[in-house]
């Protein structure tokens, strides 16, 4: 049993999900500024009211903020302080950085559009835009999700599902039924996840890693597959992240995975959202020009 959660074990259903999350502030990160984290985190924690959460961070101020939010939502919080360099995938991230560098996309002009291609987005926005050190830190966090959650699942005794949730999970509220996250009936023998609207060599990625839920035996199998796929990926010339590596795992071992909402549905919903936004903008422009 996870240290710090023994006092709630007797009061709770042993089968209810244990949540794992974290946040590390990275200076110079152009992908998602701190302001968005403060905006999304409260709504994310709203989804797991009255539940158990293990939260990782390297900053006492950030943890204090999480502590206050959890207390307001009756979330039983276990705090884990861990620096980025001590994350389980820090060494792997450094090798992935070399894989990104081998793309050498700046031999050509920077394209106007990336068309959702993961490697191109990471190369220009993160590797070149934010800088190599920033991208390496981001990779360390992304790639560590599997190892942190799998270890937590093993230490919890294996009686209940354990789920990784991004601190910014609530940003997907328009694309998925996140309000019912606690009520979802998920299979015991597979890793449950949502679909993805991004692409890998033009193909839709099958998995979004903002929510990943499984029991300990499944996490163990997924961790093995993930590590093997990561070893293959680091030899490539591509700006990988955890979702591109998961794609290889899923395509090789589909029986290990369960998709809650397929990628094609996520893409369709995103297109509808973009269409409605365009219509509203045009209506607003028409009213402005007619006034």
C-alpha cells in the first residue's frame, strides 16, 4: 500500500481508482505557460473530488498550491518531491534529444503549417523554439509518466486501477466526457486511454497520454513494451514524445489497450469546434461592420 494512503484504505472502496499526476515548472517553455497550468489544474482536480491522489513536483510553492486545492475538494493527497534530473526517464530523454537533432529540419525553410505532425511540431516549437534544454526537460516528464504510474500501481498492492492524469487534463472538456471520469467502467485487462488528433508520419496517433488507467499487471506489461519501443525510437531521426512511442506499443500489442474515444471522433469534434468558432467570428465581424 502506498505510504500515506493506508489511513483511507479502510474507508474507501478498494477498487476505486488511485490517481497519479505531477507538475514541474520549466522556464522558457513556449508550449504551455504557467498561467494555463493555474487555469486548468483546479478544473482537473474537480474531476477527482473525494479521491486519492499522488502528486509529483520539485517546488514547494507549487505543491502548496496543489495542497490547498486538494483540501477544498476533499482529495487525499500524497506529496512526492522529485526533481526533473531524478525522473526515471531523464537519461532516456537525453538520448531522444539526439534523435530529434538528427532530423535536421532547419536545412529547409520552416513550414507555415505543421499539419499536426508530432515530430515537426516538437522540432520547431520545442527543440528550436524553446531550446534543447527545455525540450529535454519536457521529454523527461512525458516519458516518465509510464514508469512513475507503473511503480505506483505496484506499490499500491494491485487491488485497484491506477491512472495517470495530466495536471491540464481539463483542457479536453469540450472533446470528452471528463465530468464522468470517476464513473467510467473500464476493462481490467487493458490500458484505457482516449484518442488523439495529432499525427505520426501522417497517420493519426491512436493514443492521447493525458489520461491512462490500468491495473498493476497491465501497467507492468505496458512498461515493458514502452521501454522496448523507446529503445527503438532513440535510434531514429525523429522528435518523439510519449504518445509516438505509445503508438508503436499499441500497433504491436493492440490487445493491451482500450480506447475510450477513438482518434477519428476526437478529430471530428475538433473540426466541428473550429467550424463553429469560424462562424462566430464571421458573425461578429459582420455585426461590427454593420454598426
